C-alpha cells in the first residue's frame, strides 16, 4: 500500500555551500533508512543557523534520495509542505515541532512525536551546563518548567508518540493512545561481538589478566565525566589492577589530561573516534567493562552499544540504567554519585570473573534483541500504523 509523503521536521545541522549542502553523515544515512521503510515519498525540513557540522560531508540535493527543504529559524512551514502529507514526524523535545500540531490537524495530517527527555532531566541538564553563567542556567531551567504544560498538551494532541527509553515512557505514556517504547542505538548485527571475541575475552579474564575499562562520550559535568578518575583512584585503593581508556572531548578534557600522570599510564585519554571503524573494534577486543558515571536519566545509547560489544556496564542508578540493568542483567548499579560504591561494584566483579562474564553474555543477548534494524523497523511500523489509523478514508 503506497502512502502519501512522510514529512520529517528534524534538528540536524545544515550549512548551504552554493548548490551543495553540508550535512551530518549519520543524519543522511538515517533519512535514507526512512526512505527505504516508508511506502511513499519522504520530505524533510531543516533550519539554518549551524556554525559547523561535525562529521559532515557535502551532498548534492538531487543525490539525497529525499526532498530536503532548508528554512530560516522561526520561519513558518510552507503550506505546500504540509498539504497532502501522510504523516508529520518530529521530536517533542523541540518546541518548534510541537507548534506544528495544530496546523497539521487543520490540514488533516496525522502527527507522530518522539520524546526522550523528562522534565527532571531537562532541568538537571540546564543546571549542570557549565558552559553558561548561573543566571542563564537558572533561566534555562525555568524555561523547561514553563514549557512543560505545552509539551504535555502536544503529546495529548498527537496521534502517536514514540518514547526513547524507559524514563520518558514512564513519565508520559498515559498521554497518548498509541505509544511505542524504543531503545535508540547504532548497533547492527554486524557490529555485535562475535562468539570468538567473547571466548577470547573470557579466556583472558579467567587467566587473571587486569580488568580493562573503557568510556566514551562528552567529557562534561552533566555526563559525570568528573567521576571517571576518582573511580580509578578508588579501585586502586581496593587493590584492583585495572586500566581505563577514555574516548571523548569536552570542558573537562584539560582537567582529566592534567591528572593522567598520577595513574602511571593506566589511564589513557583519546580524541573522539569513528564509531563503527574504531570505537566498536576497540570495545570488542580491547575492553571488558564500560564505565558509566552518567547521572542523568536520558536514554544514552552507550548502554546498548557497550553491551552489544560484549562489555559489562557499570553505572549509577539513574532512571534509565537502573531499569535497563534490571531487565538486561548487563551490569551493576551504584547509588547516584557514589564513586566509592561504583568502584566497589566493579571490584566485586573483578574478584568474581564468572559473574562478570555472565553479565557480559546477558547484556549482549539483550542488545541483539534491540539492535538498530529491529528498533528502527518497529518505529516505522508504528508510524505507518498510526498514519493509517488517522486516515479518514
């Protein structure tokens, strides 16, 4: 059954360079996945204003495979884009998207929203953003609080909502008749740890080799990066021989780098690397445990991606990891901000290597059940179902 065009309002950066467009490669790949799954044309709207496009590449508009429209920030959506659309899809985290619900309803276009942040997470992120002054952080937190009623109204008005992660689903599921829970990640079957790699890791750990920790992500206070080195210090105090490889950059990079000398080479800091070609192989063959000091409850894809690489995940009891750890069995949970407690959990696994290997196997099995192709197909099936349910014909 062929459907009318799917209209996607995205938040990816775009820079126009003559007739070409500088776009994020992952964004383009994701849009092409939408084209493969949607039985009809796909339109996308982006907003100007980006200063740079990380991991970007130049594309000719005619080679994209979808119809891309670039608008000024705040510019209204042209009626021609909305007219005849089979569905409007966008993130409820973006208030510019929620403002389109009423025009879509007037045009008879069903709306499906996605959501990943809860109000609690939005406020905590705003208050921990040390790139802003205290007054600006307080203003951002107040804006999050004041915009919450409008966001909840948008979720009620939408024809369906896709929740990325357990916290958002728990907070807002009751506002929609057509909810979908999904776990966003980038792991395809080809990227998952192989039986041979799992066996090699098991043999190494059973032989008593030092525990290898890894961490990747933005080195920011809101991501808990300030706890990475204290955890390693606590592990040393408990007699655990371990190494830590950190991949990332951010406002805490200089502080972390300045303290590396205290660990005699056991902690190494690397620049951000390509996910598929570098980080995944390094995780699958050069690490045993993913160290997560994340205090926020947002649905970080790092959990599933680390488990898919065959790693145990050790993290704080934010609402996302606490629930995910319970369902997957993929690793221990420590109280929020408890560095000594997190180190103690890792030390216990170091002493009981069979429990560590069992958690790794459980996590890998869970990740395989929630790989990117499967989660994306479920999302597109949900979108098509809601579009048809909302079709007056």
